[in-house]
């Protein structure tokens, strides 16, 4: 093998951070050391992996193919080392978890403290993306996804289903009246999502596609808009269950909701060959029975 594994790790850092300076800063190294490592790689492999400009660094086509294989290869090496060193010991190391911000805020954050006490040697890193991300490109070990899964090479674990609720604040209803039928929704201000459009398909009757008066990019913003009496929205119970119980929001049109299509599936996805599989399994085993879906 011509390339050194530490040089390959530096190559991944340059790609993931978007440049030599950013990678050097993230790793607390001199830029020159990072630059020399990449140059050494290219010389050993006799190929240009990165195109450098004054403003940015981009992978060549050869570099793009190479980096995809390198990621998987380094992951396999890490997994082999972990299995050899840790055996049946307590799981330890970094666990990178991604989920949409509403799920992170309402479901994961309340569990972090107790999980960290139970597994003090796991270093939890939480990120939030509203859309589906590429786990490899974003260096993510585990993603929790809300909604129907697309076919992929990822392994999935079903965590549960969250019912959908049509909700509004008491103040909004006092000022605008309470809709009793689906048809009466057209007389109200509705709140929805910029994308994907399927989130604006409400499970009412045979299904209702709304044209929102106000749209937002994530569910937590929509929730805050509802709480601030801006209109009526359709949101998952894992976000608004406590609001309904506390009287901050009112559930509407309950008899009109389609029972068979009134739940959003919640799944955790990850690569089967993940080097952090033990950390993933203990994390999911811990959170699943404690989620309030």
C-alpha cells in the first residue's frame, strides 16, 4: 500500500472542511503539514486528487472515486481496531447523530444528560439537518429520519410512529373561530412547509393538500408560529403533545383525520458495517423506550 493512513485521514479532513486552512484549524495542525500530506499522496499515487484555486479546493473525478473508497476502507480499519481493543468493554468514543431540529430539540435533548451518565465514555455529537443527508459525506454515524424511508443501502431500525395533529392556539381560535369541517379550513390561515411539499398534505378525509399562508423550513419554526397564534398547522405529536396537554394548543378536526395515514414513521438509519456499531446499538437501545412519540 503506497498511501499512509494518516495522510488519507488528512485528505478526508480537507474534503470535509472545504479547504486546507479549515482542515488545519479543525485538526490544530499547520497548513503546511496538511498541504505536504496531500502533495505526498498525489505523488505516490501519480494522480491529481484536488484542484486548488485561490478560493476553494475541489475534488477531481479521480479524487471523487478515490475518496469514496477511502472512507469505507478507513471505516473498516477503525471497526477492526475497536473490536480488537474494546471486546466486551464499555462502549467508548465519538458518536455522531443527526436528526431534524424538532426531533433533536423535543426528543433527544431531554435524554442527553441521563444517557451521558449511563455511558460516560461515549462522546455524543448532535447535528441537525431538515432534509436527508449523505452519512458518509457528512461524517455521520447515525441519522434519525421522520417519514417514509426511501430505498437505500442503509440499515434501518424502526423506532416508532408519531400521530399527526391539526392544531391551533386558543387565542387564534378565540379570534378566528374553530373550524368544524374540512371545508371550513379554507376560511382560516394555515401554516406549512417550504419543502418537501408532501408535508403540506394533511391526513383529513381523502387527504387535503393545503396552500399555506405562511411557510417555514422546519417544524420547530412552524410550531412557534402556531404557538404565537399565526394560524393552523399539522404537526407530529412528538412536537406538540406537551403543548396540547398543557392547553397551549388545541387539537382540531379529530373525527376527520384518516386513521390509517395519520402517523409518521420514525426510523434510525446507519451503515451495517459502521465502526461505531456498538455505540449506535446502546444509544438506540437507550432512547427507544424513552421517546415520547
